[in-house]
């Protein structure tokens, strides 16, 4: 788990606009780096703001993709906790599976204890 935590902490999502005027890095702590090429100052403030917002979103999605890949490698694709966040129905299904398994095990144990109790009373 420590190795997984270190891997996750080292992940950085990146995005750059097609003109190379704005570059963004996004990590677990949020926006890590914002680089503006001097030519970016020629854009209107509204256009620059829109590019920055779009790139922050792209970089955060890049980070999420990397995180899904790391978590999938650690837990397997089926048991990847991030998949369960995206698919609550699957998560609920997995919880119900676990509950059914617990119930069967509990019933088996209680049945065995009842058999032992009956034998001891004889």
C-alpha cells in the first residue's frame, strides 16, 4: 500500500492548448503549474480564462486516467475502486454479493454450532 500511495502522489496530469500558449499541470493537491507563453497575453482576458479553465479540466481528466490505470494495476480492473465510483449500480451489486456471502457463511456457522450443541446435550 505504501508503494501505491507513493505512485499516486507522483502522478501529474498535463494539458496544453494547440497553440502552445497555455500549459497546465494538475496533481492531487490541485493546480500545480500554470505556464503562460508571453504571446498568451495578446488573447482577450475572456479567451485566456476559457483556455485556462478548459486546460485545467483536461489536465484533471489526464490525472484521473493515470489514477485509474494505477488503481487497476493494483486492484485489478474488476475490483478497481474508481470504477465503483463511476458505476454506483455495480458497486451496489458488489455490496449485495458480499452481503449474500456473509449471510450464507453466518447460516453455515450457526447450523454447525446448533449441531454441536445438540451432540453435547446427548
